[in-house]
């Protein structure tokens, strides 16, 4: 019988050693009265020490990192002086190579019949890799927070700059507009016979001034779009689209209809409303015929996002231009030139991205263009996407380096 018990103990001990070695988990036994410490081979291995190294409480103290010494000793004293429910300590111990390893030590207690602590038994695990990952994540988070704060300051400064710059530039434009009108009035009052070409030039000048004013208004509106809409309220897309259709007031010869039940999303109703109004209005304005059909439909995608499609039976957008139309001041040739500054779809995309959504154009089954938008349906999806940078483009326009080129380009290509 004794032999069988011994065999079972040996087998159990062997399994325990294999398990701890496989898990890279060292263990220790501390006799409180004698301060004798028994440790496993794996514990010594974690510190680069040979299996026959004589470990002691002093060995542990000598290898503690100076910054961790007081805290680790205080934790140990708390355990030996009282009756805690558990022992938990995290500290750095010096490796035989000279560096330090992060150690997590968890222990339990053995008391005698009088309730006195006589022995502690615990584990010894190297968590250096985990700590390094945590530190890297903390550093990345701090960098992200600083970058976000810097971006917010830049956006605030940019908005202020856009407001001031557009205001200062609109004043001389109004002066030019008034001056052009006064010249025409003076010529008429003087009874001068004005060549037709001069009248045409004056009219062209007025159009260019009006277009520049539209560009400045568009820039200001673009800069003022919130970078991130953090509201997490439910937004009923059926109600939003219905209100957008009513707001646009399509011509009698255009049919605008909601063709399917739309889901409820999480976000802010204001930017969603602006997007739907702009897309419906855009489809009407750039339709090549006097009448047409615009259909809004949608549903839930496999990834859980909501999809809303605004499609028409117009002339569509060539595949090679479907990304270009979202750029500021970029326009496509259209026989319905609106005279605007090419900012509409750029603002639409910025609004969608600021809500954590996406937008793209594709071909519609109706034969025209299909504006496909995706919207978050829960809070985890509602983090805003990066919006196109405005700073360099705005500075170019304000300083005049590309303003004339953009206006001429917009005039020659029409509006999309």
C-alpha cells in the first residue's frame, strides 16, 4: 500500500513539474519562521540562474529593482504581519544578464492550529512581454490623444482662418460687383452708345465675381463642418428621407420616391439630413432631361451597417470620374451648369465621414448614377473616419495660387 501511495505522489509531482515547466510558471515556498525559501528550477531559469543556485530571501531582495524595492517589501510586510486573503505582488528582478524582468507573484498561506502564519506558497511568472505590450499600447494611446488634441486645435484655427479670410475676400468682391454695376449705370446715364462686346464683358465679369463668391461661401461651409458628430441618438432614416424629399421640392415632372423600408441608425440627424437633401438635389439639378425619376432605397449590410442608395435615371458618372467628383472644386461637364463652386459633393463626403460612414458612386439600374452611403447602426461603428484635408487647398485659394485656375476649370467643365 505504501508503495502505491509513493508511486502516486511521484507521478503527481512529475505531472506538476511538467505542467509548470510547460506553462513557464515558477513556484516558491517561503517558511515564515526560518525565512528559508525553496524555489523551482523554472523560477531560476526565468532569471538566467543555474538549477543549483542557492536562492534565499536575501537573493530576492538583492535583485529587486531600486524603484520597486520599497513597494515590494511593504507588500511582503503586510502579508507577514497580518492575515490577508491573498498575496499579490508585481516587481522587477534583475536577470543574470544585467537587465530586469517583470515578475508577477501570487501566493497563498498556511496557518498552524493557533492561527499563526507558518508558510507561504506561490507562483512566479515572467510577464515582461505583457508589460512591454501594455506600455506600448499606453504610449500609442497617449500619442493618439495628443494627435487628436492637436487636430482639434488645428480645425478650430482653420475654421477661424476660413471665416476671417472669406470675409476679407468677400468685401473686395462686393466692391467689384458694385463697381461693374455703376459703370454700366454711368454709361447709360451719359447716353453713350456701348458696344455689345463691352456689355458682354461686363456680364462675364459679374458671373466670375458671383462664382468666386460661391467658392468662398463653399469653403467657409466646408471648414465649418464638424470633424466628428459624437451624438449616439437613434435616427429614423425613413423620417429623414421623407423630410429631405419634401424639403427639396422637386419639379412636377420629377418623381422622387422612397422605394423600401429603411433602418434606424445611430448618429446625429442634422448631418444625415444635409447629406440626403444634397444628394436628391444634386440628382435633380444634373439630370439631362426635363423630367426624371429618383429612387431612394436601402437596408442592412452583412457587416451590420445601414445602406442608403440615392439613384436616378440621368446620364450617370463615368467610372473614371466617380472619385474625382468628391474633390473640392472638381466638376464634370454637364448641360445643367449650376454656377456653383464645385463644393457640394466634397461637403457631402465630409459630412458622411464625420458620422463614421462611407459614400461612393456606382452605376444605377435606372441607367444613371447611384450614390451609395453606409451608416453605423451602433455606437461601436460610429467612430468618425478621416476627412479630406482642407488646409493646403484653402491656403492655395486664399493666397491666389490656384484660385484663378480653379474658377476657369469650373467654368469650362460645368458642375457635377
